C-alpha cells in the first residue's frame, strides 16, 4: 500500500483513498479525489481536508463546515 508520500504511477483518473488520522492510504491510484460537498476534483498533492469517520474528502474548510452543519449558511 502507498501512503501520501509515495508517488503513485501517474494516472489521470480518480483515486480511491483510505482516510486515516493525519494521513491517507492510496487504495486505487489516480490523480485526484472529489470533494464530498461540491464534487470539485482535488489533486492528491493539494488534499488537506478529510473525515476519517465519514471517509470523504473536502476541498476547503468551508465545505467541511457545510458538511458538518448543513443547516448553517
């Protein structure tokens, strides 16, 4: 298994990750994952926000807040 510091084989497709505390593991190599709130592609090298509990990625701190508090806007 690869972790965030290993370089996967270049691939233009969507990656599948296992989100861990402070790290993630690449299950299926790819170039990006999608934000669970906005659907925006997030390049793996730019991925900073995710939920271990929900196993999903977020593009911005605002999208994290939107997911955690959908009734607030």
